[in-house]
């Protein structure tokens, strides 16, 4: 399967979120927790939140089918850390290698960026076991509710 994966700015992220976020943002969970489901507010909040983050979008036949958002931050000890905050692949594209390709991009960017620790608390709407297995291939271990990898 051939995908085009490219970096995205805030405008591209907005377009992608409008198409993909309804699949990522689970209305039934929101209702179960007594929250009001409002897609426009949810997307607006995410766009404000991800400004300044790194974002990549995966396209198949010109249409977005996955995205990933992460950021780097310096700790009080001046060490670089990374946090993967959003990771999503459309259900029909799972099992095609796209998730693996996105995970590899995150891992390689962490290495290139001199990251000492990377955190991944984004469950992507798939079973935790599948998600954990995907990132375990890149050296991530479960620590509490997150996946963590320490780099040399």
C-alpha cells in the first residue's frame, strides 16, 4: 500500500481534523461521561492546542487517512523530551503498515532531535494491546497509563 506522508501546518491540520476527527473523537464515550458532544468546539480546541506542535498527515489517493501530532519540550534539567499526543489511522487502513510507518517517523524524529525520553499516551481508538505492540517494536514500554522510551 502506498501512502504519502507529509508535514502539516495548522491549515492542513484543520482540514484533516474536519475529515478524520469524527472517527477519533468518540461521541459515545463523551455522552457516557455526561459531556456535550460538539465537533466544532472539539476541533477548535485541538487546533489551539496543537499550534506549535509537529504534525504529519498520511494521504491515500489524495485523501487523509491518518495523522500524528507530537511536540518536544525541554525539562528543568535542560534535557529534550517528546510527547506523542495524537495518533490516528482510519480503521480501514489499519493493518496496512501505515501505523508502523507513522510510529517509525516519531521514533526517528525523537532520535534526530536528541530526545532523552519519549512519552506516548495517545491510544488512537484501537485496543491498547494492539497499540502497545506497535510501539513496543520501537522500544516503548508501558509505564502507568503511558508508553515510554528512554534514549541514549
